[in-house]
């Protein structure tokens, strides 16, 4: 990937990856908080260490979950989301979740 990017004259700054470990077992754990963007993690029901994310920015809220089942944390922290993104969720809406 690095070699291909260099051949295409990509900026090297786009190739930098910062790895950030966090405690996946904490509920509503802030894993990112910069420039008005806040990302929180909540435990997911799948393999140990799986999480769902709640992203908040500019008054908007996105609740993202992969192919996990809904759980008490998802139900609680997805409340008020402007958008839900979940493989297993039958609800996909652009309207605020109540």
C-alpha cells in the first residue's frame, strides 16, 4: 500500500495511522474527543472485545453497531440518535430515535 501510494504521488501524511487502545468493557467510554467530535464506545454482544460506537458532532448523533444484537447499552445510548447504523437493526431512519 505504501509503495502504491508513493507511485501515485500521495502525500505521506495520509499514510500515518495512530493506534489507540481503549477498555472495551467500559460503558460510554470516550475513545476520541477532538475538534468537537466525540466518539464513545459501548460493549457489544458478539466476541469479547467487540464494541459499538456513538459519534457526536455539531449537534448530531450517530449510533453505529456492526453485526451485533441490541443490548441494554445500545438501547440506552442510541436514544436520541439522528442516525442508526446496524447490520441487524430493522430500524434505519434519518429521524431522531425516541
